[in-house]
């Protein structure tokens, strides 16, 4: 028996194979850090490190020199604290919810305080413990999402005792349009941030997200806070993507068939075969993070050839028009590329009418995952599973 071992066989029959290149992740971090050598560089690892596994991603970045990590929720921070060195600082972007003070303090987690209410909550807990607690303070410089409003900032400036018991690690804000370098709100937010910084003369400033790092030195300050760029996403819509790709997704073929002209394909029959058409059904759908909006718009790829999606994306499967391939090229168990050298995160996001963040964070847990360690060669997909 001659058996060709492939990544699909290694996946144990999973719907596909998601490969995460930790070497590219590390290189992206070092590239961003080198752009502002006078600043520290943090890592945003919320949402399970954008879906790629916060434990292993954070450890890789820690080994690369990262010491500041940002998550969204307290539960994310508590789980990460159990796996990261005590040298790592973990910040919770959404700050405190009532009742989280005890666990936050006990586990050395730093809340990002977004309101006078959260400041009062954390300060009261510091007084209760009789100790100083770390915090970051977020200012709304124009995004209207999180942070102290101008009115709240005036109150804080006039009543500095509200910060009693708190050690302010950073004053921070978030850029709303940093991925659009020419957007006027970038300079407007920078002007507000500079004014805010004078109210906290002893506190370091954290301002730049992924796009902000590429806006130049004026935006760098003391701590950079990249997210999507670490994971290979484009930090700017106006420039070529300088980041290394971190993820590759290959999906398994379940079945192939040839249908006659006039055949209606998929739910609702939204695709009609114009002539005899060869189709392949692949084992992933919107439950696996491939949006339904890719219906009749998106594609997979095989050896550089685009295979359009025919009909609607289903929960667990997608139908491809494979007529461009020689007959017999794809069979059960063959792998097609959904994210990789031929189709980037941005490409699939554009086809879906969304952003790379949503594609990346939506990739489900049904794929078999493998991690390429720094120093290992990048993955290349085997193209078939053949048993003879």
C-alpha cells in the first residue's frame, strides 16, 4: 500500500487545517518595536489573541521581549495571569465591573479605568486594602467609545484626590482612524492627547494602535499597543501591508460532482450553472468563520487558480466551481487554500464586505490547529489525500 501523508490526514479528519506561524508573529512584533526604539511595545491579545490562542501567542511574544499585554475582559486577564510570568503586566481594556475588584487586585491585573465611577471603585478598594494599586486611565480623545469625557477629565483635574491609592501606569486613548493616514481625526486626537498629557505630567502615555505606529514619531509616546498588525493584518488601508502573514487556512474537499447546464446550486438556488459545471463541496462554512456574505462572491484557491464560490455559504460547507481545473485534480480529501499566499486576510475580508479583524477572530475551533515555532520553515499544504 502506497500512502501519501498529507496535512489533511494529520488533521484527523477535521474540516481543515489552520496553521499559525509563531516565527512570523515574533518577527512582526520585532518589526513594530524597531519602528519606535525609544518606546516600549505591548501586545493586544484580547479575544484569545484574535482567535489564535492567547496562551501560546503571549508566551511567544514574552520570549520576544514583550512585557505589557492588553485584554478586553477580566476573565481573559485572570486566565492569562496563570500562564504568564509575574514580570508581565496584564491590562483590562474594559476596566472594572462591580465585584471584580478583589480578583483583579489578588491576581495583579491592572484595570484600564474608563470613567469616574471606575476610578472611584478602584480607589475605594485600594483604601480598603491599605495599599497602592496599579491602574491605567483612558481618555476619550474623540472616538466616543471608552474613556473619560472632557467633562469628567475636568472633574479629575480639579479633584486629584480621586486618584488616591492609585499608581497610574499609563494615560491612554485610542485612535479611531489610524488605518487612514490622511484622516483629519488623527491630528485632532493627537492634539487632545497632548493636552491631556499635561494634566498627568508624571504618567507615561500609551496612544498608538497598529495603524498609529505608522503615523510617525509624534504618535509613539511611551508605549505602543499593536493588535492586528501582530497577526499579519494590514495596519493601513492606504499602503501595502508590511507585516508577515501569520495564518494559513486549508480546507478539505468532501465531494466533487459534475452538474448539467441549468442546475441550481445550494440553498435558494442562487447560482445557476451556465453550462456543464464541475463542483467541489468543502468542509467549512459560516460556523467556521467564513461569512455568509461570501456567497457567490468569494473563492478558494488551488495551485494559483481561483475557484469561485457557487451559491450560498452554508453552516458547515461551501460549494466551489472547479471547472478551471483539469478533471480529476480534486478528489475527496484534497485541500484548497482559503487563506494563504494566494488570498490574504484582506482579500477574503473585501470579498465578504467586512474587515480582516472579523475574519481572523471568527475562525472557529473545528479546524485542526498547528503552530510553527520560530526557526521552523513555513507551512506548505499537501494538495491531496490518496490511498492506493
